[in-house]
């Protein structure tokens, strides 16, 4: 593709003969230092101004075709300089994100990020600390934040790891569950995998359970861990979208009868569709009785545990063998950041540890292991974060977590979670009061699923208007109407909810993890939904 041999190489060798100049990415002269420094300050000023002025901007805008085209270029062989690259960033990239920083962004479950988190990421990148192992200050910080979360979630002493997201955090939890089971049956999954080797007995297929509302991470994880999609037993839910405990017990019994090997049950604290939380206490009890690993997916819901008033809604989380939660959703930290906690820290290590000679720890010096007195895992090996998951080279994610917890404190983080729940309850109230809006699922936490239902007679037409009866054959057109309504809401930059299906019907879905939203944003959301709904109904009539 690149037929031009790198001009840099040529130039470099030519220069090397004449002068002792050696290249570096750092500035080399006072002028270059000054220029990069002032560019850096400008970048900071610009991005802060961008964030400050967000509320007065549209929640989203379509990227024009010219911009899209301008971003598709041939490989830059010769650099054009940081100034030029930054100018293009400002013009072509910054104005066209998906909107998740905005006060009226409620789509999927995407956090806003924070300014302090951004600045911490900058410092972490500046340090460029390597968090594969060792016992330098950044490593102490990561262990500290994991310990803090262990304490906060009632799992003091748990092992853990900061990872890219909830998907990875959950997958690591399931991997340790799989390993734990293999130990229990004396067939090390790390040695044998899930294969049948000549002369070895055929292992019973492993199965695990989660409600049908479990997030799609579980599909990926079971496939990736070699168990296959069939191993994930989807348990029906009740009217509140919580796992049906009776059905679960029946499924486990049947699977055992059929010669399968149940090894884990997943509870969700805050399902992605409706924010439902399974009966985690009952699940913990059942898991104990059935000798199953109990994993909790608390991607966003786990953070409700930090609030005294909300804790009862996700209680039982503290009884889990492993918990996964995101910090880039309800924790508002910049992407990517999540955490997995494994109650048995030693088991966690055993599930992943390797002993590569080039990673050996020493008793002194840079590669010295953990020396904190009182640390339960005070072996050198345990100080390696690379022995707690898959990544070896890892960045200093822990800094933004540490800075945020130190600067804001758990109280404030919990208050923002409470604020989002209160706003969601408020929104649900507005929907219930409005006779053209239908709430489609209970609102136990911060997710509101609803739709626009036109009256059978136009409002202008008389007083005896009626809402279309639920679940009748008009539903198909209601799906289309609401899908169109959602598009207009987004395209006009008014607000960005996303959508889902609730009992097979299209729902506008508001997931509120937004620390920038105000109550008035929900008032205007409801007004706009009704206005656009009426507009579409009128168009369809004419
Ligand atoms: C978002 C989410 C996940 C996946 O987390 P990522 O950080 O997006 O990888 C898993 N479970 C639930 C309930 C979620 O909401």
C-alpha cells in the first residue's frame, strides 16, 4: 500500500553521518518546547470551554458528508505537525461525537465523563505508568482503590482488577467461576481446557444461569470461554423483569438429571433493559445450597449500593463470590474503566497466574513484590496485576478512580446516583400523568421505558378522546410511530434516548446516569415527545 519508502529513514541516516542528531518525539529546542507547551494549554482551554458550553448546544448533530469524507485520507507519510493535526481535530472530530457528554443524552448506558477524570487521565498518560506488576506507587494506588471497593461492597479483602469495561469485568468473574469449578472436580481447566483428551473421561458440559434479561456480555463470554452459547441457560423473568426463582430451581434440577454440570448463577443488579434487580439474597442462598458460584453483574446498578437509601434495592450483592461493575457508567469516569472483585483473592490469582521467567519478581529493586505488611497476598507473584486477568501491559486507570474518590468522596458519588434515580422517578411520574404516554415497565432504578400512544380521536376533535387500548393490533403501528419519533428527537438534537423492546414492543428508553441532567431536561423531553408524536399522527392522517 505504501510504495514510498519512508523518507524519514533516508533523511535520518544522511543526517547521522553529518551531525550527531538523534530523533525523539520530544521537543528539542526551547522554541519547540514553548510551542508544544502553548498548544497543550490551548487544547485544555478549548476542551474545557467545549464542556462548559454544552448545555446550549444540540444534544447531537449529524456529521456532514464533507466532514466524513475529509476524515478518510491516505496514510500520512510525512507529518504535518501537531498544530495542523489539532486544527483538524477541532474542526472535524470534536463537533461530531454521539452526544454522550450532553445533559440530555440518555441513550444506552453511557456515562458523561468528568473534567477531573479527564485531567487525571492526562496525568496518567503523562506518567505512562505500566501496571502489569511491580510495587511502585501507581500499583499501590490500584490495589488501594480495589480495597476501597471491596470494603464498600461488603467484600473486604477481595481480589480484583480494573479493566476496560463491564463486559471484561463480568467475563473475568465467569472465568474464575469456571476455574473454581474445575478445581472442585479435580480437573484443572487451565490444563485440560474443556476438551476431551485421549485416555481422559469426557467432562460433563458446564452450564450456568442468568435471567433472560442478562446483558449480552454473557453470550460473548460463554462463547469465548469455550463453553458455547448453549451453556448459558436463560431463565424466564417475572412481571418485574426479575429472575424467576422457581423456574431457576427447576432448570438446575433438570440439567443435573440430564447429566450437565451447573457451576454458576448470575444475578443482575440493574438490568440493561429496565433497571430491574434480581433477588440477590435468594440467589446467594440458592447458589450456596447448590454449590454454585454466585456472580453479580452490577455494571451500573452496583453503584446504588453506595447510597444508604438505595442500598436495599440491590442488597445481596455483598454475598456474591464475584461482582463486576463499571466506573465509566454511573461512576461518571471517562472511558474505559470497570472493576471486578473476586472474594477469594488467592483463587483469583490462581485462575490467571503464569510464571514467565522474564516476569519474575525480585526481593529488592524495581521488580520487588508487595511488601505492605498485613497484605494477605504478600507474595511477589500476587503483586502482578497481569496475574489477575489477561492483559500484561496495562495503563494507570486507577489514577482517575483514586483522584475522583479522594476529591469527591463516596457521599457525593452516591448523591449523584440518588439524583438520577429521583429524576427517573420524576420522569415516570410525568409519563403516568400524561394520557398520551404509556410507561412500559416498572422503574425500580434509573431506566424509564415508555412510548407515545395517540388518542383515538384527535385532541382538537373533542373531549371524548381515548388512549388506544394496550396490546391490541394497533401495536405494530405504535412501534413504527415511536421508532420515527425517536429518530426525530435525536436528529433535531433535542435529546438522545435509545430504544429497546419490552415484551416485544418498541420502547423509547431513557437510561439516566447523567450527572449533567436537570429536572427541566426531563420536562422538555416529555414535551418534545408529545409534540413530535402529535406531529407524526397528523402527518399520517393527511
Ligand atoms: C453496560 C452493561 C454491561 C457491559 O458493560 P461495558 O462496560 O459496556 O462493557 C454489562 N451488563 C450490564 C447490565 C450493562 O448495563
